[in-house]
C-alpha cells in the first residue's frame, strides 16, 4: 500500500521506512488512491498526519486489541448495551449517504448508516 505524509512531517516518519519491518500505525487516514500513476497497484492509500504515530513491532502476535465478536441476534434483541463497540461477521448490503449530524456537545460530526446481513 502506498503511504504519504506532509513534507514537514517526513523527517518524523523517515526512520520507519525500512523494508520488511512490521509497523503498528495509530490514527492514519485511509482513502481512495486517486493518483493517475499507481505505484503499488492498490486502490487505497494511507496518509500520515501530525496526530498519527508509528511503532515498530518486533514480535507481532496478532491484533493489539482483542475482538468482541457478537452474533446478530444479540444486537437485534438489544442484549448488547447501546454505544458498546462490537465486531461481527457479515455483509454490507446497503450503504446510505454520509449525513451531517449534531453531537450532544454541540459539535458537528458525520454519520453513515448501513444495512447489514448476517454471514452465518
């Protein structure tokens, strides 16, 4: 995957540009690669910003945070408390347009509603 950063941040991330190193990247931006020449042949690119951080991993042993797989029935019957992060296996059947929303603290945010289908 191609990765880019602002020129003024390049020195900060330069030490991590080592072939075959395993990196854990916090708070990157992932977007469609709209450049005409695709260096890697991939459709997406990663961007690093001032709030991004990179950590070299010596002994990778899986995801940093464990997954909390939850079945669809538990979600539909509201056995899972509201605003609880969960993971599930399924398909995105429909994605609706991104909407502007007002958060409780008065700030603006974006929201996208999805229609999901259980994989099981």
